[in-house]
């Protein structure tokens, strides 16, 4: 249910993405103000993450997940009826709060329900659902734009309401694996306890770098570089599509490697590949090199995502409440996604794209350092599990 809902939610988010800047510009504002409408969503996600984690620990994952979906649905429907720019800005920010609620609660549910020996594969399938939905959504959104700039927001709201209804009916109180005791509000893992674990600290570093590189710079700066160097918007779209393809093709292998080889080597491989792909892309003079490095950067994300999430899940464990710990992990990723494009953009304006992307590569390599000494957390599988049909996803 969570994976299916992730796919539907990502489609809905992709539906509004192509029209949101144009919708903001329809209120007679400039490019910067229109961009702020896009950024406010991520800003409110970051701002509300601690409260979202506390809600998960206090109320449980399922009600917070459903509440988040409904809040985003109401926000999207109200956005379709916005009368001025300031209303649009506030309503979009409220959607970011709801997004944090269902993101943190879904992560907590996956941590609690996924068998330890399959955490990497579960994380990779969940991430793949979001990625594929995000690839399909913009195509649908572009088609719906012909019915007016407000129509995609109404469709998004309807999609979220349907998803919430299905989850409410089908996702009942799910049992813990292996009969583990259900966590109580008095038994959450504290942030200090998680911080004391070197692997959790390494996970925060890689989450920040992953947000900076794959959710920030790759989405916001690579298209600008492609247009500036090759003078064609189609190049930007192709570079993003190839990066997404690289991630989609790698996620299953990354999840499998996470569960068989280990969390630490998979994260290290992903960070190094990301550093090479994005760190060198600013020096690419030919279109072919740009496109190859775009794929390469996407491959790095396919290794990092499932491995770091599985490692954090290992630290938390199935039997502990984890809302606050997971929300900080999500905050680290959101912070990287917000800061990365801004700082890299400043460097690009001052000294050029080459050094700007080199900075991005350096961030990924620096994030790899804590993982070099972090202990491996992958649980050892019982004999006969690996390679059996029940041990595969």
C-alpha cells in the first residue's frame, strides 16, 4: 500500500510541477517571486520536520500519514482557487507541512515493517515508485495544462483524496515482523541516543550530500548549465531524463547490494560515483560527455538512497519509536536540497560552472569520510535465506 501510494502521490506532484511557475507568474510577479513559490514548499518541509517527527512518535504513523495526505489535498485544492500571489505562497507552504507529515510517517512505517534482511530492497522499490511517478506526472501535467493552469491542482487534490481513502481502508494496524513488541509512546529512540551511533551521524552527512547533489544541484543547476553551454532547452530536459533513467536502473541493484554486500560499501560507492558525475560535469565541453555524466550522476543516487535509509533503519530498529530521529534525517536531506542550488549558483556566477560543480563533487566526497569509519550495520541472514524466493524482492 505504501509503495503504491508513493507512485500515485509522485504522479500528482509531477502533475503540478510543470505549471506551478507559470501559475505564479499569472499573478503578475517576476521570476524570483515565481521561484519562491517553488522553494516555499521545501522550506516548510524543513521547518516542520521536527514537529512532524514528534507527531509520529505521539500519535503513530498511520494517522499522521493520512493527515498529511489530506492536508496536501486541501492545500492543493485551495491553491487552485488562490486569488492573489500571497495566498498562493501561503497555501503552497501549507502543502509542504503535509508533505513532511506523510514522508516521515511513511519512512517510519517502512523502518518498522520491513524485515532487516530486506531493508535495502524495500527502500529501493519505494524510491523507484516515487521516481517513476515523478517521470510520468509531468507528462500528464503538461497535457492537463490545456484545460487551464488551475486544473492540475484540482486533479492533484482528487488523486490525494483517493490515495488517502484507499490507505485508510486497506492499511490497518500492521503487525510487526517476527512478533516484535509494538512500540509505546514511552519507548521512542531519543535523538541523543541515535546521534551517539557513528552510522547515524554518517547517514546525516550522506543525506545532506544526497539532497545537495541529487535533489538540489542536479535538478536546479544542471538544466541551466545545459542551456547555457549547448543553447537548447531540449538538452536540459534530456540531461534530467537520462539522470532519472540512471537512478531508476540502478535502484534495484543498489537495494540488492545493500542487503548482500553491506550498507557502508554501497553508500561509499554511490557518493564517489555522484562526486565524479556531478563534479566533472561543469568541465564538459561536448554534448556527449554532458549526457554520459548525467547518467553517471543518476547511478550514484541509485546506490546512495537505499543504503543510507537501510543503515538508519538498522540504527533505529523495528521495535522502537523513531519519528524524531527520522525527521532529523529528512531535515538533513531537505537542507542540502535547499542550500546546494543557492551556494552553487553563487559560485557559478562568480567563477563559472566548472568550479561550481567541482564544489558539488567535493561535498559528496566529504560526506563519504564519516562512512569510512562507520560500523557496518547489515544483519547477518540465517542460512538458506539468501538466494531463496522468499528472500528476494
